[in-house]
C-alpha cells in the first residue's frame, strides 16, 4: 500500500457502514466527500457504480470494502478493476452470507491454473 | 535462464501462491465470522443500536459537522444547535466561548462511541472492538490479495518464457 492513501472506504447497508464507522474509518476529504456510501432501498445501481468509480480514482483510498450482495449489482465494474490498489474486499452482510464462488478476486485466482499450465 | 531453472522457479512460485491462497481463505473465514456472526451484527442487534439521527444521511451530515468543528473551521454556533448531542464530546473539549478557531489538527481522533453519549451499552463497545479487529484483518487480506496478484503475473511471465524455451511441451 506504499505510495497510496491509507483510507478504507465502505459501500454497504446501514449496519455495515455504521459498524465500520464505529471502528473509526469515517473521513471527509478536502472536498468534503465521505469515504462511505450507505446503500438503501432507493439507492440506484448508477449511484453505487458512480461512488465505486470515484473511490477507485481517489488517491487517498487504499482499500474498498463492499457488501457482496451490492458487489453483485456492479459486478462488471469490479471485474474491470485490474489494479492492485485500491484493493477491493467483498464482505458479508446481515442477510447475505459470503459466497466465495462469487468473489471477483477468488474467481480470478481459480482461473490462474489449467491442466496445460501445470504440465 | 535455462528451462530446468525456470521450472524450479515456477514450482517455487506455484507453491508460494498456493500457500498464500490458503492463508487468504483462512483470514477470510475469520473476517466473515467477526463481522457477520460473532461481534459485529450480533452485538449491534443485541444493543438495538441506532445511529444518533433518524436517517443515515443526517449521520453523514453530522459526521461532516463533527469534522468541521474538530478542524476548528467553524464555531459550534455556526454549525447548528440541532447537532448539539452529536457534537457534545467535541464541545466539551473547548474552553469557554470559541472566539478564534483553535488549531485542532494535532488532536487525537475522537472515539465514535462518543457520538452516543457518555454511557454506551457494553454490546456497542463489543461491536466496535469486533469491527476494529475486522479492519486489521481487511488490511491483511488486502495485502495478501496484492501478493497473489503479483504472484499470478510472475507465474504467467515464467510460463511464457518456458513455452518459448520448450515449445514442444506447450
């Protein structure tokens, strides 16, 4: 993470964001933009995607935490992110347990090897 | 580099990758348990925890005002009386009426538990501890993911070199 900001951003439901804000990650940058987004019933996919892309382009964010069920809504944006930083971590939520089969990072890792490659 | 040396390096890299993946899986399980089952949601639910405002957008605004006061840019009066409860911990630290902004940048960050008054439920403290542990795990997992990404790129590079040296095995 050297050379990149140290903030952790969160995109999640109210409980997720509240919990991590309790943990002390809440910040506003010089433009008064927060490093979190609470996804509610009326939050549109465009809003989620825009916020995700903004977090990707900020140079003060090193890690993005996102509930996996929300990640599924913007899977194309996650899959398009090929850089190591910021790191994107999919996390469970109260109603949606974590499913390793859906995780972008782990799917990429599984695709690393084929029988040909290991010969 | 000769093909046998490449193969040795490839095997070594592969083993390291598999170890990293195993470690990633382990840390993931711990993080998920921490956040989802043990401390995070359970404690928040048990404490019937609610943010200090009716909607989270207000909490976001409250957080903005908290940061503004902490930075000494505005006096509490300019921020607004409605947020008095939320800002109480910041206000208590000020000495008398604030005529000129105090430089706040060297102050230690406020504990978010202070948003909810002096006496907070034990379950809320537990939830905070769980989420803080989760943050450390998240940082560890992010580092592991970066290492795995790096290893993956190295692996591809070595495989390409090997195919050039031994086209018959491709």
